[in-house]
C-alpha cells in the first residue's frame, strides 16, 4: 500500500463566526478516509461542524512528478502551496485561488503564482506587505519527504471529489 499526498478543502464553523469558515490541509494516506483523524486534529473550529468540501491528490505539480520518500531530497527545488486573494468590481467578497509551484525559494514560487492565479481579476490582493495570502513550503509530512522529478506530462492537482462529507 503506497502512501499518497492529499490536499483537502475543509469547511465548518467556529465560535464567533457568522459564516462558514474554510481551511486547506495536507495529509498522507493510502485513501482519503485514512486521513480523517489527522484532519480532525488540525481543525480549529467546532469539531461537530467539520466537513470536507473537496479533496485532490497531489501526484504532479508545475512540471514535476510528486512522490514521497523517507529520505530528504538532494535538490534545492521544493513544492510550494500558494493561496492568493483578489477582487472583482462590484463583488463584496474577496475571492481566492491557489496552486502548487516548484521553486528554489518562496519568492520564486510567489512570482510564479502571480503569473498564473487570479489572472481574470482586476485586483490581486492589494496589500503590499502580503502580495499573496499564503506561501507554504510543502517539504515533509509525518516523516515522509516530498520528492520532485522533472516530468513535463502530468495533471495538476484538481478536485477528485466535491460535496460535503462530514468527518
């Protein structure tokens, strides 16, 4: 049984919030259900409201096959998750888009993200201090390291399932 790297878009409520809140979490498992205890431990809100809105499998990103190994990789190329917010005229809510980018630094990953995310929006997140909302290095999870192998052919992570599954 081979471990897989999953990305989950979680939803639920939290004390004091008027709207459903969301978070993105990463977890390892042979199937999505294996990850539920980990996801529940990391949820910040009311446990009884936690549900999965969508999940995807990360097997390829930004021109690289993504695999897991117990040994650390011997390269400066790393996998980054970048979440960017932006605005459209007349729309009250900030909209978000995220992606996975291979880069040698967070700055390089952010530059790639600016070219690919929210390109249809007139205003990407305007805060000069935080040009992207999050830029997370995905390097090691539960004792497994992310390895990247150049591969121009592949499918970026996308939703394999969408709905509302309570965990």
